[in-house]
């Protein structure tokens, strides 16, 4: 007998030892109670456990008492084993104190190594009575997980369906079960994946917090294939029913926020970006966080700032900037655009603006062409939310870059209208925050009563230089609009003559591009006009300029050719009453600085009419996204992590 056991496989020897131990306990207890009654059913469970273990094909072996035992043929033994399993189940069902039927449950566990039918039945019975035998939990769970790896699909599906029962009344095992079910999302068979998904939803409803914690470990540490599957499950199954799952709401929303932060490797003091987070993954997480009540429309500004800090961490603003690191530049631009809505809700754009001013603007010309425009558009859109202190720091860099694209004399090169529009718009918004800073930058005479006014210094040359550049850029913009308007007429004719859909789409694309340039040039003229005066009016927060690349909001007033509602710099500082356009013209004539500015303005009405006719029937161009992409299509399929030999059994 000992020699025969020695030659069995390691797993078989372990189960033999368990069954022999059960025999020993049975006879010990039997002797202790005086042998008044022999529990034949328990003896049968032990002996049938041996039969199942050896697949019912043993020729026989000699028992402890020397009696011979023969084993029936395979088919008969299989049928008998199924019958015995049903008896075990009936016995456990009928028992009022199921913990006394340990031998029956051991027989069920042993059946997990039997025939295919025995395995399928065991996959149902092991979870059903699991909670009554805590001392056998490790053996039962391992047997159920073995069944999840069987070759036969039906057995695997049945075993997967039973996994949630292993933690329904024993929450101690829930993290492990959720972990395994997450891995089973890799299954190749649709039926198997569907079973894993449904089982995982059942576990999530049992304990949302513990299940999400287990799932996010896969998102944090797993290989790409598994992470994709788990992310897809979370996005498609969990996020849509967040109201059902996240209870109590505030506690659970905070918990999942912390899980996402951990996934993104955000630290309380130093934010560190996890490099393998794709743009699609990051956007998915941010979209989910924004839809939580914790960060909803009525959330206080400190919570909105928390969202912005997550974006700042992903942008890696503490890293040393390298102009050749295109991946970092892409991620930075994407994060800049993602941060914009948070500024309007009270979050500070200071960290982003300081980073741009320190690292990006000095090397602006070295940036990829498309990224230059992205950066300038973002600066323009974020400038209304800039603090006075940040505006004071940023204005010199903006003006220096603006002068680069506003030539002092007419040139043959085409005006980069969108660049100039962005910079002029940002200049207005920043100057509105700190008007007297422009005295030493542009030669203005704005009085605030502060020493920083520097009124005693002579900046006449700066004023002259800036005015000349403004005049040139206005003339270039008007000339460009005249050509574009004429070109639009030709494009309208071409669209009418186009026969194929391809030809029509090409013409429409050209019309859309031309219409955007028309709006941009019109904005340049509007923004440049008030800057000719010694005491200009800056467009402020309640601006009426509609940026050329943004979708037009019909609820807002249309742009005007002059900033009639702009706050003058002197009124902004409480020093003088509002000046209307006629007073500004008179002031210009008295100072002799820009007497021609009103004359240029008189021609703008006709230009606007031409532009409006040219744009009739056209929709405005919207700005596209700048996400990094990724997060999907990373192929690879396979079994759940570990397999038979590598599964971590830590019970």
C-alpha cells in the first residue's frame, strides 16, 4: 500500500493523505462514542473518494485490514460516482447541522478529479455547500479553480458561474475571486467570457469596494492584454450603472477617485506620471470622474482643482522639458486642452501657464508646426482665467512673440492670421488683468496711481513701433480678406459645378478653411483697433470676440468691429469714467498718436458685410481633440494569467 502511494503523482498523494486522515478521524470519533452506530454513509464517502481519485480504473489494492477491494469497470464506476455525488448532495441538503457532514463534502471535492460528468456536478455542489465548511475552504476553492481550467467548455462555464458563491457568505475570499474573474475575462470562448463577466458583476454587487480594488490591481500591474480587458469591462459594465453600485455615494466616489489616482501614480507631494497610460485610458478615467456627483456642477472649487491636479500630474510638469521628446509634447498638449473646462469652474491655471512661459515659449520656433498652433489656441482660451500676477509674468513673452508675427513693414509672405489672432486675444485678456504693465512694454499712458505705472519714463519709441506693427497687420488682414471673399465666390461656383461626392467634399473643405481665415482676419482688425490709443481699452472677461476656430454660441452677442463693451484700463482701476468711442477718437487726435485709426474703422462695416455674405450657409470649424490615442487594438488573446502551474494559491 505504501509503495503504491509513493508512485502516485504529488497531487494524488496529497488527496490520499487527506482521505486517510478523514478515515482516521472517523474511526477515532467512532471509538470515542462507544461504537454505538456505524455511519456507513461516511465510510462510503471516503471509499468513493478513493475510487474517484483513481478514475475508477484500479485493478484493486489491499486495505489496512488485508481485505481485497475490487473496482468496477470505468463506465459503471462513473455512473456509480454520479449517483454517490447526488447522495452526498441530498445528505447535505437534509442535514440540519451540515458541519457534521464533512466526509460528504470531502467526497464532493474529490469528485473534481473524476470523470467529466462528475466534474460538472462537483462544480455545482462545491460552491453550494462551501460556507458550511470553513476548514476545507482552501481545498474547495482550489478544486473549483482547477475546474475553471478544464479542457471541456461546459465544465469551465459551470465552474465560473459558481465562483461568486464562494464569497457570498465569506467575504474574506472576495478579493481572490474578483482577481480570478478579472483574469478570466481573457478567455477566448465567448460563452466563457460572458460567464466571467456576469459572475464578476455578481461579485461587484456583493462588495463593490472590495471588487473594484481587486480589479484596479490588474489595471495597475498587469500585462497589456489583461489591462485592456479589465478596462473595457469597467468602462462598459461598471461606469453605466455607477448610481446602482456606488453606495454610500460620497464614500464610494471618493474610493474610486483614489483608485484612479493610484492608477495614474499621483503622489500627494510630487506628481509622477505613469508612462504606460494611453491617451484613451486617461480620457476614459477623467470622463468618469467628471460624471461623479463628487465633481459635479455644484462641486466646490477645491474639488475642481483636484481634477486639474490629476491632469497636471499626467502632463508631467515637474519633468525637465526636452524639445525632442515628442511623446511628452503630445501628452502636454492633450492635457492643456483637457484642463480648459476646469478653469471656468474656479481652478487655477497658474501651474500650466508658468510651465509654458518657462519652457515652451522660449523654444516656440522649435516646436512642430501643428503643436505651435495648439499651444497658441490654448493660451488664448485660458487667458481669461489668468490671475493678475501670472498675467504680469506672461505679458512680456506674449508681446515678444506677437511682434515676431506682426511685421513693422509690409512683407510678401502671407499673414499667419490664426497665430496673430491668438496672440492679440491673449494680449488683450492679460493686459486687462494688469493694464499698467503695458506702459513699459508698449509705451501706453495708463494711470493706476501705482509706482509700476512708470509714467515719468519715456517709452515713445515702443509706442511708435507697436502702432506701426498694428497698422501693417490690419492692412494685411484686410487685403487677405478681400482675396478670400473673392475666392469664396469662385468656390461657390465650383461647388455648384461639382459632379461627384469626392469633388463636392474637396470644395467644401476649401470653403471651410477659407471661412475660418475670414473670421480670423476680421478678429485681427477688431482686436488691433483699440490698441492704437495712448490709453487703450482692453477686451476683458465679458468679451464680445468670438474666436475663429470655436463653434459659435447663438446665445451670446455677435462680435462687433470695436470693443464697445470693453472695460477701459482707467475705469478698471477706478481712476476715470468710461470713455466712448468718440471720446477715444478725440483723445487720439489730441495726442497725435493714432489719428488714422478711426478712418480704418469706417471701412470695416463693408468688410464685415462681405464676410457675412461669403460665410452664408457655412458652419464654423471646431477644434479637434489632441489625445494620445491608444488604449485599444493592442491584440493578444490567451488563457487567464498563470495557468495551472503558475496560479498563486495563497489561502
